[in-house]
C-alpha cells in the first residue's frame, strides 16, 4: 500500500494521526489490537522505528497500551482521552480561523446549523 506523505509533517506524526482517526471513527474500538509495527512498516514502506515512535506517542498519552508479548491495544478510555484532546486542539488551533472565515462571509449561526442539518439529512 502506498500513501502520499505530507512533506511538512514528520511521518511518525502522520501515522499517529491515522491511528487516532481510526480510533475516533470506531475502526479501532476500545480493547482492539493495533496492527504490528512490522506490518505497518511493510504496508507503508517506512522504517519500523518510525512506526514505533508513532505508537509510543500514543502510549505516552494513554490512548493505547503495550501488552508485553501481545502487542499494542486501544485502552478502555483511549477514545474518550483522544476525543477530549482533539476537541481542545480544535478549539485552540482550528476554530479561530473558522470563526474569522465565517465572519468574513457574513454567515450566522442559524445558517451554519441549517447547513449542518441538511448535510446530516442527506
């Protein structure tokens, strides 16, 4: 499997984001085993140390855990921890730009809510 890596971000951060996305969307539910470091390295043609670094970052934040001799697993509260961290990051880093853009376009909360409702219904 090939992937287009973003040259502006370290590959281990991109792998970390991919795993986080899989946890957030439920592909990797609590208690699920993550693919092995070797498997990810082979699939994406990256150094196993790069994958290990991505996994270690998620271990450090208690989103995944290492079970000796068994591999890496999503912690029971990993999704909730990840969701809280991503919400905080969104509000701190992304929301200000969204707010500026909506004001530039003259959009109000009701228009945005209606657009979201229409998207959900479709």
